[in-house]
C-alpha cells in the first residue's frame, strides 16, 4: 500500500469545493492529453471470468480501514454516498463490479480523462486483497436512497427501453443485465438504482463516444452508441430515481 501524493489530496479538496456547482474540474497538466489517447484494451469476457474466479474473499472490516486510509471517503463520502455531482456513489454496489473497476483503474483500462486519473492514483500500489476488501466494505453500505423522482411520469418509451429494449436498433433490455430494479448482476453488471444522475449521463456519453472503453465485449459502447442524447438524459433520471432494492 502506498501513501497518496499530496497533489491528489489537494485535487480532492478543490473538487469538493466545486461540489454541487457546474464549475469544471481542474485538469492536471498533461493528464487529459496522455489519457485521452491511451488505449489499454478492456478485459475480454474470458479474462473477466478468470479475474472474478480468482477474486480473494473480501474482509469488510479491513476494507473499512483502507477506505479511510486511501481517502476514498473524501470523494465518495463516508458512507459511500457521493457529496459531489462529479463523482459516483459506491455504496451498496456489487462487490464483483467494484473489484473489476478498481482493477481497471489500476491497469489504466478506464482512462476517460482527469477523473479516471484521480482514481488510478487512489488505487495504484494496492494488492488484489486490498481491492477485494474495499469491494466487500462498499457492498455492505446501504444503497443510495433515490433522489427526487424526475419531473412528470417516466415516458413510456423509456420504460419500454428498460424492460424490453428495441429490436430495430438491436438494443437489449437494460433490465436484463442491470436487474429488474436496477440492482445489478453478479457478473460485473453494476447496480444503477439511486446513482448520481450527473455521473450516469457522463458515463453513458463516454461509452457513446467510445472514451469509456473498459466494457468487456464492447456491450455498453454498442448500446450507448445507439441511444439519443434525450434517451441518455431520461435513462439517467429514471435510474437515479429508482428506490434501492435488489
Ligand atoms: C480524488 C477523488 C477520488 C478518490 C480519492 C477516490 N475516488 Fe473513486 N472515483 C472518483 C471519480 C471522479 C470517479 C469517476 C471517474 C470517472 O468518471 O472516470 C470514481 C470512480 C470510482 C469507482 C467506479 C464507480 C462506477 O460506478 O463505475 C469506484 C468503484 C471507486 N471510484 C472507488 C473508490 C475507492 C475504493 C477509493 C479509495 C481507494 C476511491 N474511489 C478514491 C474520485 C475519487
Ligand atoms: C448485455 C448486458 C447489458 C445490457 C443489455 C445493458 N448493460 Fe449497462 N452495463 C453492463 C455491464 C457489464 C456494465 C459494466 C461495464 C464496465 O465494466 O465498464 C454496464 C455498465 C453500465 C453503466 C455504467 C455504470 C457505472 O456505475 O459506471 C451504465 C450507466 C449502464 N450500464 C446503463 C445501461 C443502460 C441505460 C442500458 C439499457 C439501454 C444498459 N446499460 C444495458 C451490461 C449491460
């Protein structure tokens, strides 16, 4: 385990100061340029299966200590609920997904910009056991309670996309992978219910444009590429507004 560079702590403080506002996050010199062009390929489905089969049993109590020591709480909140519109909540997320994502950040497989670089700095030098412990801890925290439901009823077309997909566009139902209540799946499919809507929009647009490229089998990139901007906004509002349940 390695201590965090002070620059990361300073960046966290700056970002936290901007929490809740639309102030753009500061870029560390050179970071965006190097990472926008980095091309570390996603794990293949077979590699992901191997990584998950080899995932150490997580020790949540040890994970809780690491969560404090590695400053995870300063960005993701003491209870895993993000204090900022810029960052995702990690509370109640499936351990397999959290573990996979932490491996991805370590190996630079998720490299959409300066935010991913902050995450890489937070986990570099941690062992697989450390990552599994962190994942076990965050999985235990209560899922985020849904924010205010989106204004007006969810458009029927969005419900249809979630439940049935759209055969004309080869869009598989979101619920078939992310669960009927947005609670996620056991094989690396994340829970979406109650997630920060600004993060959901950003990450769907990143898949859409291909800057987020850590999805095995390119599934999320292919689905997101076929969504319109309005659908991205509506799907984010829909999932952010779902109450926590598995
Ligand atoms: C300086 C702020 C910061 C620190 C410290 C930090 N994170 Fe993050 N984390 C982020 C940001 C920003 C993202 C979203 C990155 C992106 O959009 O690429 C993120 C993403 C994640 C994700 C992916 C979530 C998802 O839904 O895909 C996980 C898991 C995560 N962090 C866990 C952790 C853990 C565990 C620690 C401590 C070891 C930690 N983070 C430390 C800012 C931080
Ligand atoms: C075939 C299964 C599958 C389908 C269908 C699917 N997803 Fe996903 N989704 C995944 C997987 C697996 C991941 C994690 C990929 C990774 O590791 O980056 C993911 C990731 C995501 C993320 C990122 C979550 C985070 O915390 O960073 C969002 C948002 C998302 N999906 C939304 C959707 C929406 C909306 C739909 C329907 C239009 C959908 N997904 C359809 C499997 C699927």
